């Protein structure tokens, strides 16, 4: 009921923010895949709380346990279960939110739909649910790399009105991880950090944009008409907490151009392949990957839970005020980067398996 994502490479996440554990069950992973748990842990470390002065101070190691589906470092082709125990829980910080709805959070809508909710840290609506996605995305990345050489790199493009200048075709992971805000534009990153600290000290929050590039993409991924590749990418990243907008290629800026200005003209490269001189399509045409880099952008709203006092209502329908306690990110963008990468990897991995299931035989590179 909304907790499963994917077709052939399918994941189901479980757990609540302040419950015993969170995690994921992955079904459809090919057998005999060399699986390095350190790669999974590295992705979880990029997502975990308490990693810098501009993230939530909640202290969690987010150490993952693989409980099934892997034997002697290789996948079995059976369901893979990954679990992360919650350790630094403080449910008492959320006692006010048991009866008071946080503005722009999921409290009121969860109550309206289910008639019950776990109010400790937001339960399933918390970004802590994304641990399962990131763990599964790490496996999807390994499949994409081993079978097709695909590389996925996300980074913070903009914080509020501060925008970095980054070339998605050449950006490296080392550049992204060179600072705590994960913006490869070093000069811009310092300004972003200062803005986040300023807003945090005011008890407020801000949002921004994560850009993500997928390189070395095989031709033919995507299943028109309802499972176009960009449609599934949009669904994947828009299912992330706090996401509010999606663009691919030229995005909304493309609406300002004419057809002759926007079209990506074709040419034949040195090895006889069909290429495009520009990439305003963002690597996808007609819902199918064309072999160019896939470039997407995701807009994230300011974190809903803030310390500033705001007007709200109670479960009983009484108007009141709320100044939220607890530990929260003043800006979700730095930790959202591995989440976006994970969802992109999950979509591409699923479509890679679907494409080869319909149109060819999947063979790993030697």
C-alpha cells in the first residue's frame, strides 16, 4: 500500500523514525552479483544525521545489517533484507506534536487518512524512512556499474537564491564531497553554509535544488507510454520527503525557447554512433534514453519542523501555537543528495532489467 517501488528490481521500505529499526527488502536483484557492504555503508554515512554543523544533531551510526539474500559476498537472487537499528531516539521531544499539527508537515493528513499516526519524529513521514531507499540504491548503483558502467552523481545546485556554477558533464564525487553542503562550487559553498547557519540560528529553515547527472547510460531504457523513463524518474524523486518540483534537461527554461532553438540536432560520432550536439532533452527522448547524460533537478522545500512559533490547530480542532522541539535539519539539501542519487539508481536499474528482459540478454562486463 504505497511502500513498494519498482517492477523487476523492487524494494519495500519499513520502519518509523523513532521505532526499533528501519530498513528495506529488495526483490529482483540478479544472482552472483559481487556485493560490497562497505559501499552500502558509505552511502548511508552520506545520508546519516549528525554529520556536520548544518545538519540535525541527532547521533546515529546507521550501521546496516544484511539479514538475507547474500552469501560469501555475492547475491543469491533471493530477497535481500537490510536493517538499521534506531539508537538515539528522544520521543519525549515530540510530546506537543502528539496533539498539535505541525504546519506543512504530514501530521494532519496522516490523521485524516488513517485515523492514527506515530507522532514520534513523524513516523513513516520522517526522512529517516529513506535509509532503506539509500541502502537499496547503493545495490542498484553496483548493478548499474558492473553491468553497464553507469555513474550517478548528485550535488547541491542551489540553496535559496545562492546558485553554484557546476558542469554536470565533468563534476566528480570528490568535488561534491569536498565540503559539508555538497556543492562542487567551492566559493558558492561557503556562502551557502553561512546562509544555512544564519537561518538555523533564527530557528527557521530554507530549501533549494539538488541536481543529479547519470553518465554512460545505455540506449533504450524506458517503456512508453506510461512508464517513460523521465516519468518514473519524476515519480521516484518526487516521492522523497520535502520534494516539491522536478525538471529534466532544459526544464521550465525550455519553455522560453523556440523549437529550432531547443531541438538537439543529431550527428554521427567518430565510431559511427548517433549523438546529439546539445542535450536540452536531458538524455531522454520519447521516454527512452538516447545515450546522452541524464540530467535532472529536484526542488526541496524548507524543512517543515522549525523552532519559530507558528499558528496551528490541535486534533480536537482548537486553534493554538506551536514552537517545535526536537532535532531537525535547517536545510535538507546536503543530506538529500544521496537520497536523490538512490532514487535515480533504483529507476535506472529497474529499467535496465526491464529493457534486457524484453529486448536482449543481460551480460556483466568482464
